[in-house]
C-alpha cells in the first residue's frame, strides 16, 4: 500500500497518508474531503546497505567517504 503526500486546498495543511484500496482520504487538520486535496509528487526514499569502515581503507588525505569506503571522523 503506497504512502502519498497531500496538500489541502482548503487550509494548506500538508500531510502523508497510507492509502488502502477504496479508502477516502480527508485532511486531518480541517476534515476537507478528497476533492479538496492535491496529491503531491514526492521523492522515494533511498536505502543503502553500505556500512562505514573504520580506518585503513583510504589515504589519510582522502575525503571521509568515497567509492566503496567510508572513514569514521573522530
């Protein structure tokens, strides 16, 4: 089930809603119905599994993170 972002044309409130099939969305701030809501385009969240590696993988003068390697700043 997708999460959509909406902005209420009546009160201006912006919110996210998990929308189930057939569900009518209403503004949580003023109760305006779905006809008064504008569905916004949102950027999907990115997920990464790369974990920082402490020390030794890059020269000391290299930036803290690079391709395939991150050093923890101390």
